[in-house]
C-alpha cells in the first residue's frame, strides 16, 4: 500500500509542478496593461534587417556613426539630404563634386543601382546592386543608421 501511495503522490506532485510552470509562463507572456506599448520602429522591419545584412560588404569602405573616421569611402553619417561630395575631411572625385547631386531617396537608389551611370568618372569601386528590393532595403537601413541622433 505504501508504494501505491508513493506513486500517486509523485504523479500529483509532477502535475502540480507542471501546472505551476504553465501558469508562470502564461502570466509572464501576458502583457501588463499599464506598461507602455513599444512602437514598431524601422529597425524591427524585415527590410531593415535585410539592408543590415547587405550593408556588410559596404562596411569595408564606409562608416556610419559620427565619431568614426572616413575609410576608403566617406563616412555616411548624416548624408541623406546633403549635397554630394561635400562632407568635410574626405577627398572626393572631381566628377562627384561637380555632379550637383543631393542625396535624396531617388538619387541614393540610382547610385546604389549603378554609381558609374549616375556619375561617370566617380572613383567608387562598386558595380552596383541589380535587385531593386535589395536597393530599397539598403536605403531603409542607411536612413535609420545615418540619421543624426
């Protein structure tokens, strides 16, 4: 009789423990109604994440944060909306300085597609990105990461 009682008590204990764990997980997963709801940001989007992945090859030549030095290419911090070829401390090609471009969305997308077609004679060693969705993703990433904070 004692073995039967012991087996039943083990089963009841295990069921109780599982129920406690399940309740704890359920409560932890329930949002607090008084907590502020986090706004979805561009950095949560699949497009941003794809752009971040694609940007890995760009990192060899370009920095994004204000405190970072120029590399082979100019630091891109704050470049959206800026006139091309004007960032201080970087030596740009004559073609880019004379291009009279402003880095707005359509211009950035054309540049990412084929820099040599947009500004013949520029010195950027980059053929371009054929896939328009990839260009859009990089743009989303750059807009989020290069904004002055």
